[in-house]
């Protein structure tokens, strides 16, 4: 069993992931005026420590101008839907999407809640469905930042291959002890399912349930990967940093190549670190061990030697055997579990033999709540004779009892009150 505890968050929105990121200053008055806002700008959490807000407009430094323009045009073209909202981009006064190296969008109501990982994954699924027909953006080949290099490293080729770029070879994570088994577990995946996706969903979905609004998706870093990879990244973030239950792996195991996508998601997040200190390794290792074991019931690619183990464990959990149950049960051949015809006569026979009645005893005891576990109930009855000793208490009325009493009661009352006349 793995113990996964909450830790400090690590994503593209946290500056602690990469120590080389420059410290950003707030936008100046000319930038605010270009987007129609008045200062002063106040800082907002996330956004690599460089997101600011003024007059309901959120501002952030621009990476590639081509990416900013592509993202703004794409978000403007998305139709409205009840499944998600987006933060509308804001043009500058000259009609472009940037001003002085900044981009802007409208502040939307809502609050991020990383504990709602399943809701985040559902919103991401709807968002990616709306993007499914978009072609691959050209700026992805131009982008060179720590997360793009980590992404290429997690999906890239083995070290020393001709296809591996110098940036991938220089990723410090390649030397981390935790990375080696993940690289060994990675196997090739087809690029056919790749599309434009959101690479940092968990902290960038805002919920506004009280206002009756659908979740809002903000701060979109675009990647060309399968939609399941974006879900895997969010699941890994929730497990490593926000104390999510490991059941999220079961609930989303229907995603194609789920285990391989989780392996790449872990490599992607680990590769953003320049070094892996004990605290970071303590956060990643339980999740990496869980993914490498791949023993959740619906895993897409379980190991051959583990395919039967989960089912055996599940059967043992559904059948809680008391101590010594197997030793008591094995000497006696257990009857077939098929249901026998319900015959009420054995309950009324005066034969005091307990053992011949044990195979049919579960049917005579009316317990409809345990009918689905008939074989288990039958085993417990064989090993626990207490119900057999209590059964003679409602025994049928003796036929000689009325003759011993001078005032014989009607025969109909003898059937309904056998316990009043039995203590003679």
C-alpha cells in the first residue's frame, strides 16, 4: 500500500520547478494603457510568478508572439458550451494580441480546486474534443523553454540516438536515479492520436458552482500530444502534490495506453527539475512505484505475471475468512453453489440431526441481503454451528402435548403457539 501525502505544487505555474526562471516585474503604465486598464496591477497566484491583474484584465509576459496570436484566435473561435468556459483574450489598442511583451485576457469568476481531479479531467476531455480538428501549430517547433525540453525528453528517443537533440541530452533528469526505471518502462506509442492539448490542467480549471457557471479553463500551454497524456499529467500532479486517492488511476484506466501516458507524465514533471532533493523524490517515488507496478484492475498494459494477481486479491477481499476456516472446510466436500428448489418442509420436520440440514440451511434462513454471496454464506454456516444450535428453539409442536393437558386448545392455536406449550 502506498502512502501519498500532499506536497508543495509543481507545475508550469510554479517557479520552484525551475530555478533559472527570471523574476518578473509588474506591467508598467504604458502596458496597462495599451490594454485599456488602469493601475496599479496586483499579483495573482500561479503563472510562474508573473501573472498580474488590473481592472478585471489579467496580464502575463508573452513567450512566442506567434503562440500568443494562435491561442487568442483559437479561443475566440471556440463556440460557447455548457461544459466549459474560456478566458476571452484582450486585444491591445493597435489591434494586436500583444503590447510591450505582454498578453492579456479577461478575468473570469471561479476558483481552482486541485482536489477535484475527476472534474478537472472531465472538463479537459470536453475542451480537447472541441480542439480535435485543429492542425499542429508551427510554433511548437520553435518553442524552447524548460517545459518544452522536458516534454521532448519524456517522449524522446534513447540517449545517444541520432534523433535526440542536444537539449534533450542536456536535461539533468537523465542522471536521476528515479528516471532510469521510468525510461526502461517507456515503450513507443503511435502519433496518430496526437492533437493540440492543454498541458497543465489541474491548477488552471476554475470552478464557479455557486454562480451556476461551467468550469473555466485558463492559462493554456499548448502541446501536441494525445488527450490522455493531458489527463495523465493532471492525475500525476494530483497524486504527487495534492494528496489525491490512487483510485483516480482506476477511474481513468479506460484511457488508451494509460500506463504509458502516466510514465511519460512522470518523466515530464521530473525533468523540469534541475536536481531531485529528498523532498521531491519522496513526492515522486510512491507514484512512480505505483505506475511501474501497473497493478490497478483495469490497467491497459499490465505485466504478464500480474494479470491474475489483482483478481485473486479482489476475491480474497470479498470473502473474509475467519481464522481456521480453510482447515475446517477442507475435510468436508462443499456442495455445489447452484440454488436448490425452495422446500419449506425441512423446517417443520422434527428430526434433530443438524448436519444433514447444513447444505439447505442458508435457504431456510430468510436473508435476502446476502443472496448475492451465497457461496460465502454457505461456508460461514458450515464453520459456525451457532445457528444450528439456535434452530431447535422454533421446533414444530409435539403431537403428544395436547393429550397431556386436560384443557386442550384448538389445533389451529397449537400451530401458532408452540413455544407456550413446549416447557412441560
